[in-house]
C-alpha cells in the first residue's frame, strides 16, 4: 500500500508541475495567401 501511495503522490507532483508550466509558447500566425493574378489573354487587337 505504501508503494501505491508513493506512486500516486509522484504522479500528482508531475501533473502539478506540468500544469504550472509558464514557459513562453510559440504563437502560430496563419498568413493569407496572395491572390493569384490572371495573365492577360491574347485578343488579336495589336497584331
């Protein structure tokens, strides 16, 4: 029983330390893609 209590206490300590982690996190920025320009079509006007 003493081993199981120590195991539960150790897991609880690890969970508490992980929950209190205040290290800076990377922010992910999603950039909007540039609009694709349409190439001019050949109309035969200047031939």
